[in-house]
């Protein structure tokens, strides 16, 4: 679940280039792109992905779509005069918006885009698109925590069935793109373009889904793996997370819901071996479940530009056992409880800073939210230069717990265990504390702070302390018992923040313009209409992109799913019963990825 889920309620509850055309080969791939766009999160390596050379299947070979991974690092949007259009009325200068961007050059891309638009509006194509997703949903690719690798756990075998389905549903893709299977079930598709100097675009998704709890199967309106279409929605596990993306892109892990060790991690290693570090212009993976929705009377898209880090700190306490009829002042469980309470009583301070993702989002709400309360708009505006106003804004925003959680490191005691019998003193007890680490903090800061926080009570109880492999107390002394702090499951540093302004933000400009262009084109609106605003966002959880940091400095978590059609961000049933997706949202996602591929192909500065 994304931070955006509540982020969108934060405030309401109290948020043409001069490039010459390349190859002028006539296009004949509108059906192919529809298939690819209706495929699954593919690795769009169209720009550079594997060496030069014509695309084997058709006369149309986008210069920068080598493998479908277009280059993005030298992209300059095709805005009038070759510059982005920035709104500066009133507070709108706080959150610049770039002109809507669709293929516009007098090349095969423009013709193809127009042809795709006609095709995508036909009932025949819509029926095919629905069946692409429904067919993928009917294969129950469930993943579980702590599964052994492929070949050791038979539950992975269902992913082979999904691969067979993809091959039958998208024959042209499989006859045209090269496919490498990594660690048995991870899929890496490459669409080779004509210009090896251009960096590719990487589109990613995951094949696995959260398991359906058997006891809840009868609570589903339609069976969880039916792919049932009721006229407005497609029902089933994976319709929103993430098979709707899987049928639209190209580099698919298969265990994202279980930390991605077997799938995306191995894909990341493979891609870095083949293409090298920093090889990709930019990366687009799954994003906030709501994609875009209404906030303050305005449609806002919130591509994720960062992710928090995380660590699960395990606290093990040991002390002598014995009969419970002769207890000590504090048992092992009692001492553990005090340590846990001490950590909870000293939470990490959350702070709203001007360089945070949350603050950028608030500025965009103030700049473009048509119905935002005037006093709040003024407060946000003043906070850009007044520390007093910034502190006041923090008070207002932090009234919403979800907003406050976005602005700092969080603490949650999630696991506890100790004792085996009521008349036996427990010799061992442990708890696990989950920390989601703020983007401006670090794993090291969290481990140091937790160690310092409990040290007073460790000394009071006369316990030795080993913190993350280091002896904190004097090892030569005798102690009543011991405390060991350790990393329970492996940690993750906060993700690098993707640039959204300045010379390094060309990929963001491209993505932003494509979002606005797709929004307008799908609705038959003029590109000059200000139908949607784009603001930086951040998901609450982590995606497969944790394994792709070395591949690009520009990583976006975004799927362009229209949540304006839902009653709430949770209404689509992600990770619970009755998961579904509105078919209109699915169609628009396909429009979006089509536009993104073609726009990137025309780019000159990414």
C-alpha cells in the first residue's frame, strides 16, 4: 500500500525539440504495440538495449526504442519553443507543470500514435485488452515468505503456466523481442532499436500475487482467480497489484510480495552484468495503488520518486530460569517488555523540511488544488520562506498520522515471543521492532539510536549488551543475563531520491508531460487543457526497484491507474478480498505506456 493512499487525504482531513527525425521507416506495428502494451511489465529496452541493428519483425524500428528501452538522459520535451511550460500565477510557481506531451513529430511515431488512438477506441480491441488481463489473473501465481528457490519449492511451478499463457496471448512479442529467463522464472525482454548510443528505458512489474486466504474465498463477489468481467470491472487477485502492469510492460520479477530475493534481485544482477551500471535512461515500476485521483478538486498524479529504508531490529533477552514459585523481581519477559516500552516511549522525531517529498507534495497541492482552503494555501506559500509558517504547517499536517509517518523514521513492535510453561521462568524472550527509515536518515543512525535508548535499562537490570555484533558492555564483568540486538531479516537503506527539478530532471519532465498528455488524449481533450497536475510522491512500502538503484539515477514508481473511478484508494481490494480494476482504468494504462514509449523514442535529452 502506498503512502499516497493517505497522502491524498492529508490536507482534506484537517493533498518542441530541434532533433532531426531518425529512421523514416514506415510504421506497421500498431497491433504489436497494443500487444506489448497489453503484455506485462516488460523491460522496455527500446532505446539502447542490445546493440544496433534493425528490428527483425517489422519495418518500424524506433531509433531510441532499442528493446523498448528508450533513452531519456538527453531528452528535451517537445514543448513550444523547445522549453517546458511553467505556470506562475499566484502560488503556482511553487510546483511547475510541464506541457502535455504526445508524439508530435512528423514521423512514423505521430502516425502510429494517431492510429493507436483509433484502435484503442474500438470494442474489438477493448475486448482483447480485457481478456489479456483476465487470462493472466486466472493463473494463481502466489508467492509466500521464506520460500526456497525454484526447483526446491514446487509452488513456483505455477509461474511456468503463466509464461505459457503469455507466449500464447502475445505471440508477436515473443517472436520479435529477445527473452532471457533469469533464475528460472524472472523474465527479461529486450526490444532492440537502431541507435546503440541511446540509453534504454526499463519498464518493470512483478508476476506474483499475495496469496488468497482460503477461509475468505467465499467472501469474494466473484472467485479470486476467475478474471470475471461484470461490465465495468475485472475481478481477481492481481488485477490491481500487479498483473495490470504485467500486461503492459517488460522485466518481471516473480516474488516482489516476498521481498524479491529470487526474482528482481537476480534480474538486477543480470542487467548490471549485461548492460553495466547507470545503463538505463530511467526506470518505471509499479507505484501507488491509486495512480492518480482527486485532491482538493484537482486530478493529481503522484509518481513515486523515493522510498523509505527499513530494518527489523531483534531484541533477545536471556536470564536464568527456575520455578515460577520463586520469581526474581523481573523475569526475562518483564525485562524485554521494559526495553520495548522504552523504545516506544522515545519515538523518532518527525520533521517537515523543505527538501522532503512531503513538502514538495504540499506545495503542489497549494499551487494546483482548486478547492484548497485559502488560509491553508497561504500558509503553505509562506512556509517556503518563513520558518514560523513552516512550523505551523507541520502542526497542521501532522494532525494526520499517515502524513506524520511520511516525514520521519517510524517504529512498530510487531513480533514478540517468550516462555514455554506457566510454572517455568522463561530463559529466553525476544521481540522484533520494525523501523521504516526516513529518506534523510540511515540504517546506521537507527541502530545507534536503538542501542542508546535501551542502554540505561540494560545497566539497571545488570545485563550485558551486544549490539549488532559489537560488545557495548565490559565483557570482563559478570552479569545477571544478556541482551543482544541484531538485524533480524536484513536491512535496506533509503532509496536515492530521483531529481524533479534542474538540469538532471529531464526524465521527470518527460514522465510528467506524458502523464498529462495521456490524460488529455484518453478523454479527447485539448493538450492545452490543464486536466491533471503532477506532483512528487512516495510509496509507503518498497518495490522491486530496491535492486535497480545501480541501473539508473531516475526511478519512478507509477502505474497511471485512475482511482477517481473508485470510492476510495482501498476500494480495489489490493491485498484483500474482492480485488478488482475498472476496465476504463486498464485501457488508460495501456494508452499511457504507449505514449511513454513513443515520447521517449522522440526524446533528445534523456
